[in-house]
C-alpha cells in the first residue's frame, strides 16, 4: 500500500517510522510519503490560511495550495482514495480500517485552524473517491493525530505487518465484541490469581470461557455493540457460552 500525507507539520508524522509500521516500511509492505502543504504556496510567507467569508473566529485553509498539492500528489490518470479527517466525518471503526486496508493507495489531507475551504473536498470528489472521517465526538487541533491513528489501524491489517495474523482474529472489534481479559506469568501476583481455567490445558473450555467473558464485557461496557450484532452472530455466541 502507498500512503501520502499532506500537512503543514510534516514532523508530526515522524511516529510512522516507529515500531511495526516502521518495520513494515523497511520491508516494503507499506510506502509512506509526507508532503509539506507550504511547498505549494507562492508568496514569501508561504501562506496557507485566510479569514473566513461570512466572518467569525479563526482562519480557514485556502483552496489554492490544496488544489495544487492534490493535483501533484495524484496526477490525472492515477488512482487514490482521499481521506479527510474532520470532526464532521463518519466515525472511524475497525470495519472502516478493513475497508481502507483493501485500497492500493490512500492520500490524507490534514486540516488545521477552522478546517479546509469546503470547495477542496467538492472538487477532489469529481476525480477521486473522498471519505471524510472523524476519530470521535471531540475536536483536535489538526488532522495529523487522526492520520496517525488511522494509518496505524489500517497498516497493522496489511498482510505481513503483524507477525502472527491469528492475533488479528481474536482481538476487540474483530467479531463485533470486546476482547476477553488477558493474563501472563506469574500465575499469582499480589494475591491475585489468574483464572484457573486458563491453566487447565482444556482448549475447548478455555475457548468457551473466553467467549463468555467477551460477551459479558461487551454487555457491561458497550451494549451498543451487542445491539448492532446480526441476530445470527448473537445466537452463535449464545450457543457457544
Ligand atoms: N472548525 C472545525 C469544526 O468545528 O468542525 C474544527 C477544526 S479543528 C480545530 C482542525 C482540524 O483538526 C480539522 O480540520 C481536522 O483535520 C482535525 N480534527 C479535529 N477534530 C477531529 C476529529 N474528531 N476527527 C478527525 N479530525 C479532527
């Protein structure tokens, strides 16, 4: 997969060189290019913002540098999906991460100030698919942190990025449930014992216990997730506990 990020703070994206994603880049599983939006300005001050039409507080990102940046990063004839982080977007989920992981190329446009002039998304949508994504119902200072989150969630789903692909199957949100609690050695720590069933070696009972825990945790913490599960998925879950 190829990822391009357009931002006025290129250094903000440095963590994309760390850990699993850094190794994925070294192995050629993921290619990331970070671009400075100011490279597409033409004035001495490299201006990317201006006052909002209609008045009001704050500044808005001007459309011209964005238009030129997108024309350069995605020239006519090339295919890419544009992702625009914004609190007004669709809320990011694991299902969306899987959908994006199936793309060949993603381009991220990081807003700052009061956001990007609305015509940029309108115009870009005439030549490439555009998805506006929100991390959640709160406001960040810029799109860079959202890009770090989305790229990490998407990148770890790419084949070969996570060493053991099994670990992607059992984790939270993979099957619509939160993951069961996990434990490691020692078996007893500060008078707290690991649930004895996990030491039993009975894989069938352990699997049923884990499913039971996942259901109970999801019901207690995120009943909305249980409500959203297809009835067949829930009845399968019921049969296994
Ligand atoms: N004035 C905008 C509004 O009220 O919707 C908020 C602008 S915010 C200060 C600046 C930038 O941060 C946005 O353009 C977007 O790129 C990013 N941002 C802020 N909150 C976000 C969220 N919840 N999800 C994704 N991106 C967000």
